[in-house]
């Protein structure tokens, strides 16, 4: 995409920091040479931030590591050039390469914990960089490290210097990695999914930090993410990658507001828009999956999954990259650009959503004053290990055929709740009523077959949800036999039916999990959970490990199945837009407590609990013009071993009133419509605060 | 760490108690056997009975066990029927001889295994790695008695450079030092390969860790990455394995000592076992197990000391 | 896509053959397989391959036991044909070693699964016991067990079980502890599977990867141990040939007749090297998968 006419103005003035010309990246494997990236072109001006987005397996990370010239033993750049500050990186010697790595060219990695050396103090890991590249003394290096740790908003940098990585939280670790990357004032920062795996509020803070440091240090950034919302917060330009190719590139606001390539449109349409819900529309997933790069087709790589594909035009010749008329610097790699209908992101028309919350069904699940306290058994030498208060005074209900969503960050107790419901753990105190049974104190082994049949679960991690040794057919048949008590031959026909229900082809009965994609595994897991036709399905982050395009399909499937079977769904998630879309009722949890509960409309509109407000403001949104002012939470979630007399959120609350929050448990305000908020601030005041913030 | 040490000390005492019970149960539960073993095959039943009575062996087993433990704790290890002297007179000299052999071998094995293991593991799949790996697989796969035969054939029979027996007698043609060469060589050959592979595996594992990528992309030279970032992490894992070799070197040398007629601890265990010299076998087993358990604790403490994840928690 | 589909079909239809084919890509593993298969062949066809009765004494050969046209590898101190004794000796080791290893696995897998699955006091008891057995150096444990029970093939197997199963328990326990936390085990509990079903059908099959490599290494190790027991005079009672015993009977005469000890030493070394190389090849393949 460097046809001279479309080069940015800044680029014509000064030489770009980074230029890629027809870069081809290949992996040599036993199966032959795989061209992961066939021919990539783009350039990056000084101080500019380019986001690279796309599904997993599209070659984003490969590009990042190719730029660092760190492709591992099997990877090669087999064609084209990567110019860094005008220098061809392929011609650099090992020494020259070492001199720019860490000084001019630095990287921030996906998993900060594993990116830091576990046996070295943070200080030494930071000091190394300037000592190596700036040839400064240890003391100077130390001063610089302390300064940068302050710049990445870490309080008490001197103490952090003495720490080992495992002594820091995930957010702190990622700040350390960012500080490390900035130690030698690099010209280019390559960030590979830097916020994936962090909690929403922590992610928001890190993204703000990156945006702020970028301008301060005038560093160019390549920001790789699967999350379109995060890219929008940091970048000026965006490149959409599919199958190793840049299918669309341009100024980020133009691309998101007016996406031209069908793939970009597909990605954007897969994400629930804020405000949309399941009653107003279904999500539009992208069918199929990224193909194997072993057999690269002649024409468009997206053709097989594209609903606008016209075989004659799309699959016969290489696809050129075309400028978008009327939009400078915006290009797309599609031959049918001119013929495509204009894109409209789904807009919620007020009143269009059919609010069904008025009618109430019977309660399938009633949770009454539930406590779960883990008491590690003491030994003779360590007599009083701290108690962990995982759940405190939970009160929730879920109605037949409805979805109750439980939202919160890691450590909020949502997984403990799932464990108590499923009987993997038992309640310490309080009641859990499923239909007519009291099950809170019965471990799963002791539950009756009827009780087991009535409650099933869909798990988060597609890789561990199925037994790698068993075929798909075996897994589903076994569940049918156990839960319905039917014969093997009956199970066989019913298993086929279940596969059809979750939209998987019949041949899958003989496949093993490692032959399936993540989305397919989740479908099998859903089929297995449906085997006993349960009254209650608990879904613990079922889509968080999946690409957005696949995520949409699984969410649609869950909605359809729920409607068909009238099952109740308890949906545990950290993703607020998914919850907004899918749920009927929402419970927001913090530190083992429900801080806010209500219908989805109530929770997603003022008055908010201050934590809900912070969560909503932190959630990355991939819609231009819908970005909010962020409320950045300081600190991290306190340890669950501490007994907190007052409000659990007091230590981080931006709206804290004073000592009362620390000392007194907050009262629970309940509206007539059943909306509950546990806060010392009166409801009317909360409503006022929230609307003022929104303005 | 203090609590951990206390816990391990308690475990050590319990283990030693159970082991002593097992040994006692295995060899002294049936009292008649002890007496008949002492008197030999030609004793009459009356003689056996008389001796049994004299030695107090017909008392209940728990009483005799407590008495035996008491004796051992007071330092009385009993009388050796094979060496015809108090066990104390023989066992410590033998242990000393074995420690000499073991410490020389250990002093060779530790640096060599680290050097070869790190050299092989730092670039997985390189020519150096393949050569070191295959060589270590082969040397550890040759049983000690076989490599003893091979080395003796070459250095004793064909070349005549070294003595075939290492009796530690200084009067003969061969110096003590030359007598130690072959036993040490066999031990090192058999054990080194194993330790090298363990260190290599740890190193390979570490080199694939993301923090090594971080170090490379900081611009550090390969040497600095290996020595500054990888080595310590690889050592955290390898330390326990390396320390456990002490057990092999002290107790596992039975074969080596037998081949070269070396007057060591292992050979003593074998001789006394073959001649049913219960007192010596019992004492030797207790000492060996004590050494093993103490090295295990040392290994655990070293692991904790090297690994900040445990040290600072 | 079509190619990928076909590749998948091939995968599921012949996992065993695919693995075998992969083995040919690892020259080291292949060399190991050839060595092991050679000795398996020799053991199976021992009666046809051995030129003489392994226990027949040829008194004329005592004067000149060196290899000659009649006795290709020479004769030993009792005038017995060394080649025939090596050939028959392969049978001893290749019967005792697999049986002993298999028994150790049955014990090790059972206790390891129980220990890792139930945790709590079951784990405490089993782990204490394994700790205690592991605090005996292997060779000392062998000597003690054989001293107590007497030398015989069965007792060698018993001794191997005592020495090897604690290590297998540790491996299986570790894998079980990991697997029992995975979601598919939770799913099995939620559909009401019994503990035995979960251990045997859900968890055990997933231990196979590490255990295949380990079993191969362990076969080699057991072979060494059986040889060592023979060498120390604690193995099979004479006169039946076993390689370790052959060295034991003759190494006193090394200075005059080195061939008597050398050939059996080569035989046992080659078999163990075979097992170890094979294990390395299998490990390499399992990493690729």
C-alpha cells in the first residue's frame, strides 16, 4: 500500500520510520513451505500509531516478530524488504541488529508475567537496557529506571525495583514491560496484544497510559490486537489483516465508520453494538474460519467466507489494492468495492427493542444469603492460614427461559459462584434452590440423577472442555446415556440430532478435539450440556477465548437454543457488550459481593453503582463517536482474605464519600422495579452524578 | 523457610523411624532365623534355641525393636558376623573410602554436566546439541559392569596403563591415584550422561520461555542471554537432580566397587548381604537412607533459595 | 480446504502407522528401534539361531576358549558356547524385563491415579510410602529384597516393582492432579460418572503420552538392573544364561580371557542403548505432535 500517491503527507516530508515492501514471510515445516504472509506493504511515519487487527491465525503476530527480525528457527522473510529508518533489516549484521533492538526498536508482549525473568529483580531487568545501549553507569541506569517506573504510573518505583515479577499484579507487570521498552527512547514500539488477559479496568488504564506516553516520547507504535475497541483508543490508522494480507487500511475513524472490505464489515458486525440486545436482532458472525496457508488460492483469500463473493471476479486473478474514492489514504483489497452496498452498522432505534422484562416467569434458581468461605486447613507449623471470602451474602434469582448475567473482573467471585451451583464446591452458609431442591450444600457426587440432569455447564476454555482422548461422538453419547438413561443405539441417533442442533456436520462424530477449532469445540460442549435437556445451563465465559467472528455465532446459538428449549441461562462474563446483548437480568459482582442487580435496561442506565459506572466506561467500544470518558480506577482489587467492614469497593471508588464507606457496610437501595444498588450514596444523587459524567 | 525446614526435619525423623521399622521387620522379626544365621548351617536346634534365649531374641518384637533403636542411637551398631568385629570398626572406614571415590566423581560431574548441558540446551537441535545428546544417551545406557569391562579391556589389558584392581593397598606397583582412575571413570561415564540430559532439558525449556525472547529483543548478546538470563533459571530446576547424584555416588557404586575390588561401602553392603550379616546390612541401610533424606532436604532448601517465587511469598 | 480434510482423515484412520512413519524421520529413534527389534528377533528364534545347547560343557574347548570356526565368540570358563549363551540370554532378559516393567506400571498407575484423584489422606498415605521407598537407593533396595526373598525370576520381578513403581506413581499422580482440575473431568462429574470411571476412562488415557516414553526408558533401565543383579550374583540361579551373570562368572579371568566378559557386556549394552535411543526418538515425535 505504498503507491506514492497515497503516502501520507508527513511521510513525504520525512522518511518513514518503518517501510514494508512486498514482504513475504514463510515458515519451513515438515509439510513444506508455508507462506504465512504473501506480500505485505505498509509504512509508518515518525510518531504515528498503526493498529493491526484480525482474527487469530491471520498473521498479525508474525508481522510483529518479522519487524523485530525474530521469527524463530523455521520462519524466514523470503521476499521483499523491511526498512527501518531507511536501513534494510535483512542486510544488517547480528551486531547491528543487536544495537537497534531494545534501543531504537522495542517490544511489549502479550503475557507480561512470562515476559519477565522470574529469578531477576525488576530493577536489574530495567537497568540492563540503558547500560547496554547508552553505556551509562549502573547508578544512572537506576535513576532512569526509577523515573520511567514513575512515568508508567507505578507508585513507589524504588520498591518496585526491588521486587521480583511474581510479586506484582498483572497490570503492574505490564507497566514494567512498557517502562522497559521505553528505557532507551525507541523510535518504534511494537505492541503485541499488550492488554489481552488484563481485566477491563486495568486494560483501560494501560491503554490510556500508552496513548499518553506515545505523545510524550513521540514514539511510533504498531499495536496488534484482536479487539477492535482497544485499537480505536490508541491508534491513528488501522490495518485489517486477513490470511496474511492487509485487506483494508486507512485512518481508523474512517475505516470504522465506513468499512469497505467485506471482512472488516464482518468483524465489526460480529460485535454487539452498545445498546443492541437479543430481542432487536441477531449478531452476524463470519461463516467458516481462516483457511490453512498451505493452499493459498489464486484470488481473494476471503472469498470462501464472503457473502458478497462473485466467483468469476473474486477467485480467478490476484486482487489489487484499490483506493477508496473520496477518502484519502483509505484503501481496500477487494475487486467488488464499487459494487458493494453502503455499510450501515446496526443502530438501535429507540423503542425498537421489545422489552419483555415486564412479564415475569417462575424462578428456576433462587440464591438466598449465600456465603462461600475457603478455610485452608492449618498444619502444626502454620496454624492460622487466612480465610478466603469468595462469596458474601449473595442474593439472586433466575427465571425460567431467561438469562441471568454475572459480570465482574477476575477475583470478583463469579467462578466461585459457578462452582457452588454445579456442586464442585459446597456453600458455607445460605441456600441455593434449584426448582424444588435445595442443592447448595450437596456436592456434585451426592446429587441425585434428576438434579444432575437439571443443571449443566459450558466452560470457558475450549481446549480443556473436551477430553482429548475421546471422539466427539463418544462425548455426546456418553452424556446422553448417563443423563437420559437411554441405550447405546438410541444415544447414537440422538447424538446426531444434537450435533445438528449446534450446527455441526455429522462427520464430526469421529473427530477428536485436536481436529476441531475453538468455536467447534464450544459447539460440541454445548451439545453435551444439552444432552440432559437441563432446566439450568451455567455458561462460564463461554466465548471469551474465541475470536469475535466465532463468538457471535456461539452467542446466537445460545440464544436460539434457549428459546427452543426454554432453558434458563446463567451467563458469566467480563464482557459488558456481550452481556448487554444477551442478558435479561444482570448482577455486577465485586470482591465476592453483588453490588448492583437489575434488569439489563436498569443496570445499563443511570443510576449506576460507581463500580458499574467505572466498568462501563472502561469497556473498549469499537464505535466511532461512542467512546466515553474513562473513569480510571486506582490500585487493584484488595485481597479476599481481608475482612472489609465497609464497602468492598471503597479502596478504589472514585466517588467515595469518606470514612463512612470504609467503616459501614453500604445500604442496599431497592427500587420498586427491583433494581438493587449497594452504595452509601443515595439513589437520586447517584443518578445526578452519572448523568453529569455522561454530559 | 524456617517453618519449611522444621517440617522437613519432622518428616526426616518420621521417615527414619518407618525405615528402621521396615528393616527390623524384614530381618529380625523371626528370632530363630537370627540365631541360626549366626551359628551357621550345622547348628542343632538345641544350640539355636539356647543362643536365642541368651541373646534375648524370644522376647516380643516391639521390645527388641526399641532396644535395637536405643543401641543404634547410642552408637552401638552391633556385631558383624561376616567381618568378625564390631560394625563400628568396619563401617566408617568403608564409608570414608567410598566418600573419597564419590567426591572425586562429584567434583567432575557437576561442572561437566553444567557445561555440556548448557552448551547442548542453549541451541536446541544444533549439531552440538545432537552430538552431546546422543553421546550422553549412549554412555548412560551402558551398564557399569559393562563399561568396567570395556575400560579394563582397553586400559588394563591392551594398554597396560592402569591397574585392574583398586584395593587401595599402597605397597604394590600402582599408586593410590592410579587405582582411583578407572572406578571414577566408570561412575562418571554412567552418571554424567544422565545429569547432562537433565540440565539440557531444563535449559531447552528455559530457552523457549518468553522472558528469553524479551532478553534477546533487548539487544543483549547471545552470551549474555545465556549466562545472565537463562543459566540461573535452568539451575533452579537442575539443582535437585544434581544433588540427588550424591545418593548414587555413595550407594549406587556397589557395582563399581565390586568390579575393581574397591574396599568401599557399597561392596561392604553386598558382601554382608550375601553372607546374611544382618547387623552390618541394617546399619549400612540406616546410614544410606539418612544420607539420601538429608540430601533431599538440602536440594529442596537450595531450590527455595534459588527460586525467588518461593523465597518471597 | 479439501487437502486439509483429507489430511484429517488420514490422521484419524491410522494413528499408529502415522507414528511409525514419523519414527522413520528420526534417525536416532530408528537406530534404537532396529537394535531392539534385532534382539526381539533373536529372542524369539533362539532355538533355531543358537548353534549349541547354552548349558552344554565342551571340555576340549577349556584349553583354548578363544573364538574359532566352531565357536564364533569362543567358549567360557566352563567350556560353554558364548554365542549360544548370549542368544538364549536375550530370551531371559526380554521375558523378565517386560513382565517386570508391566507389573510395575499396573501398580504405579493404580496407586498414582488413586493418590492424585482422591488427594487427602489417600494421597498422604501413598505419597509417604513412595517417599520412603524412594529414599532407599535402588541398588540397596534390590540387595535387601533379594537377600530377604532369595534369587529367582519372580523375586527379580518383585524387586523391580518395588524399585520402579514409586517413580511411576509420582509421574501418574502428577498428571492426575493436573487433569482432575480440567473442565472435562468436571463435566464427567456433572453427568454423574463414578470415580472409577473418571480415573480409568477419562484420566488414564491422557497419561499415555509421557508414559510411552517413560516405559521405553524404563525397559532399558530394568534391563540394566537385571544385568546388575546377575552381575552381583543376585539374579537368576545358574546355570541358565543371563548376560549379567555371564560377566560375573568370567570377569575374574579378564586379564587372560577378556572375550568371555566382553561379548555379553556388548550384548546388554546394545539392547539398553536401543531402548534409550528409541525412547529419545519417541519423545521427539511426541513433541512434534
